């Protein structure tokens, strides 16, 4: 029996990258997975590949009404929601002097607002699990950008800092209310995903470099499954005493001088 057998999960940003890796591993571990994204073509493809334990739903995480409709539908059809992975995120290059208002607001809306709405609606239904005794796990995708300063992605740092702070607020609230809902954040370094590759390419072009991923003292990238294994652990009952934690999955990059 899988580590997530019998559990119902929503994963945002699941059409590619980290969210796709999470969804694939969740299904292997026995969960019923609702993959969400705005990229319907890839989302539907991944869900079809995963079979009957997976389904795709279009969700723009920036909008509260879409969140409410999705969560209510999942509970109506599957009886509960056990796990939420707030994975959706975007990044655009820009420091505190050059980041545009348009990019800033878009980045904050997807990562910070989207995580807020996801947590709010997950708590709303998870507290009713198990006959009102509550229960559930919320995993928020932050970044080592919220741990250390990364000047070239200032708005992204701000958004992930908001995610980190919200995670603790949700964890404390649920613990005090006795909801038995855990909320933790994961802080990856660079992972080999389409988003990281594209940002690296743009950064390299700005530096006038030829190679997209060869600009820093540490260039080793992690793999999506490096994050997915951590997500599965936090989603499972194995981590039942971990709550309000900020877990770095970064091969020590955030504590090596000169990496920022």
C-alpha cells in the first residue's frame, strides 16, 4: 500500500516542472490527484498519462472564486480534501530598481495571493474531515530566495517571503484551533525545470554570456524528484509532528558564502 493511499490531493502548477513531478509521485503512492494549472494542454496530457487516479482542472490561482468552486467540487465528488500543494509560481527578472509594476503585481498575485486563497479554502474544508475532528496537510512552495537575498529576482523574493510567513501563520492558527491541519513550506534551490532554465537563459543574455546556466559559483541543479520526495513526506502521516517548518532542499546553497 502506498504512503498516500486513500488520500485526495490538489496540486497547483501541475502541468510541468515541480508540480508534475509531485503529481506523478503522488499517484505512485496511492493518492487521488487533482492537477491544476492554466496550461490546459500539458495538464490534460499529464493527467491522461497518470490514469484513473488523476484528473486535470483548469485553475487560475489568482482568483478566489475559482478556488472556492474547485475545492467545493472536489469535496462534493470525492468526499474530502486531505492534501493541498501550493506549487504554482512565476518569476521575472528584475532588481529593486528595474522590476516593473506589472511584473511585480503578477508575481505577487500568483505566488502570494494564490497561496493565500489556497490555504484559506483548504482549511475551510479540511477542518471538517474525519467527522469534524479535522485533518490535512498543506505544503507551500517557497524558495531559498526567501532565505537569502537574490537581487536579480526582487519581486520573486518578496512573494516567496510572503509564502514563508503565511505558512507559519496558518500552522499556528490550525494548531490553536485544534484542526489537526499541518502547514509547512519547502525552500528549493535551483531545480532543473522549464522555469529555472528559462530564467537562467534570460539572465545569461543580460550578462552577455553564451551559456544560460553558467553564471554563479555553484551551478549544480537539483532534479524535480528531489523536491517531490520531500513533498510526499510532508503530505504523508510520517510527518505528523512537523508543522510550521521551513524545509530547505538546496544542497547547502543557502549557507555557502557568495552564492546569493
